[in-house]
C-alpha cells in the first residue's frame, strides 16, 4: 500500500511540476505586488445623518406610508372570494392543512358569510365589509398571492418588515432612511404612529434600526397629546435661555466627540439633540390637525368615534409626508386582526375602524397630486385559513393563521392602478400563480424608490449587510405601471 502511495506521489509531482511551479510563481508575483503597494486601511470613520441622498437611479417613489394591520386580516373574507368555499361550506377540506393552533383546529370548510361586490371600472371584487376601499379600487393594486411561509406572528412580521425572521434587524423604514435620507431637516425621516391599545407583536422592534446607526431608528408618535414627549420646554427656559443652553451643550458634545472619533452612536445622539430642538416647532405644527378643514377631517372619519383615532393618524401621516418625511408607519394594536374566534363580530368591527380612513388617505393624496410619488401599503403579516378554528358554535368560530397565501394592497409611487395580481388555489389556501414572497415585495419597493438592492449595503462585523440577503428575490414587473 505504501509503495503505491509513493509511486502515485512521484507520478503526480513529475506530471504536474510545470503547473505547480507556475502557480508558485504567480503567488510570488502577487505577494511582491502587495508588499510594494500595500492597501492602506480606511482610518476615516464614515458619518451618518439623514440629509437627502440621491438614489442609485431614477425612482418614481419619494415617500411611503405603511398601514400595518397586525394580526393577519382574513383574505378569505375581504379580498379573495372563492365560489368553491361557498359550494363546499361545512364539508371536510380535501387536503392537508398546516395549523398554528392544532388544539382548536378543524378541517371543516368555512365560507365567508359576507356578500361580495365588484367596484370601479376595474371590477375588483371585494367584501361588503370594506366599501370605502371599494371606492379606491381603481387606484390600488391588490396582491392576492403574498407569502412568507413562516406561520407565526413574530417571524412573519419580521419577514415583512425587516426582510428576515431574525429578531432586532433594521426595519424597512430604517433602510429607506439610510438609503435616501430625509427631505426635511426639521423632522425625523422615519416615524411610527402607534395605536392607543397595546403595541404590536415584537413591540418597539417594529421600528428598530438594528445594526444601522441609531439616527435611522423610527421615532414614535403617541396616539394622544402630547404626541411626542418632552418637546415643550419649561417656561423658564423657553426662548433665549434654551438657545444659550443648547449652544453650550453643542460645544461640549463636539469637544467630547473629537476625543472619541468614530463613535457612531455618539454622533447620532448629537444629531438627535439638534433635531429635537428643531422639532419643538416643526413637529407640533405638523401634527396640529386644527389646521385642517372640517371637511377633510370628516373625510378621514374623525367625526365618528369608531374611526376617529385611526383617521387622525392617517391624516397626520399625510401631513408628515407633505413636510418631507420619508417613511411613516401607522400601526393597529396588538393582534387586532388575529381572529381565531368570534370572527363574525370581530372582523366587521376591525373593518369599521380602518376602512374609511385607509381609503381617505389614498383619495386625499391623489387629490393633492401626491399619490404619484407616495406609496401607500395596506396589509399585515399573514392571512387566515379557509377552515374553522374553535368549532364550538356559530358565534365562536374563527380562522387560524395562513402565511402561504394572503392578500394586501399597494397604491401610488409607480404601482399599477386598478390591478389584481396573483392567485391562490380554489380554497384561498396556497398562493399558486404569480407568487410574491416578502423579499420580492421588498425588491420591487426598492426599485420604485430608485435603490439597487445589491448596492444598498452596510458594513457590520466584517459583513456587507443588505435588506435582501437572499439571491432568490425577483423584481415583480407586473406590479409596476
């Protein structure tokens, strides 16, 4: 055995000597070149701020408002009518179903109990529960083939909002703020308008900057006054005394920073102090709804207790975008659409709260000539299954999670209008045609903003990080006008 190895070794060396010597020579030449021209390390630390930045190429979209429906609105009952469900209502589902809550699961088909209607010139078919959204059918693209494939709230929220199921990664708004900056120096580039109820699943991580500099973190707008805390100075400090204090603080901060160059978080904190000072007037003005006409406030449903809160936040979102904010996210409360039970009463109540304000936002942006450059997104992290959960009586039934085929809509910013994209199977269970994964959606958003998903990167722990870190993403050209 050893003789064979010796012969093989000798044979290998004799037959490959030329190749090995050539390889050695090439490596030696490369080493000499490196030694002669060593690459100098970049000792200049980059600075990060929210000043306006040019996109990689022309992008029609300049801003975005995401109406985030946390919990999973039922596409089966709102956006994706299936006659087969109506025909087989109450019968056994003819296939395999993946449940999140197996203890309460059943395989009994549940058809939508609500009527459907076609809206607009596009003839888009929507539920009677969302008539106001029906009024903007010719302005939106309805995507009926969304998919994340991860069947719980936290992971699917992260997939839709950060591009990954890993916790504490940069949110979509943080990426757009990092890539494009803000069109105003008196307001943050990314704002989150939270619900009066509980924070959504994952809490403050929904507007987290992750490994991006903290200047790109979302700023929270509270649902009640004061909508941003600590903006109003004490009377004894208002005016000139405050200006003198801020000027002195600025000098101290800059002196300290000069001794600690490259401290990104420290630089971001200085920038935030400066921004907070400017926000004392600009933010208060931006959220002062007394400047709006009674007609506009009524248009958003602020005259109705059921729609007043969400309507006010949608109206504030429009005002923020008008003033140069890049990304605004309006959240519903924790599990607002998570109808595992009592869907016959809970779903109409949820629709009542958001239907009119959501449609009003789109129509108001259009009337003001802003919709062409502003993307509006409406949707959540998942949809619902076509079978009954909690089969303990007609009033108690609900639907379990479904992330393999759900619906959402987008409008403006270069998306098609009056368009329906994709299809689920005959039960609204699985997306089967023109599937849009979360990373395809992000790819398309970035394209409309003029951002190259491969070039928008951030160096972190020796890695070049991106919003889309899979090579599977595709630009969904069928969504683009």
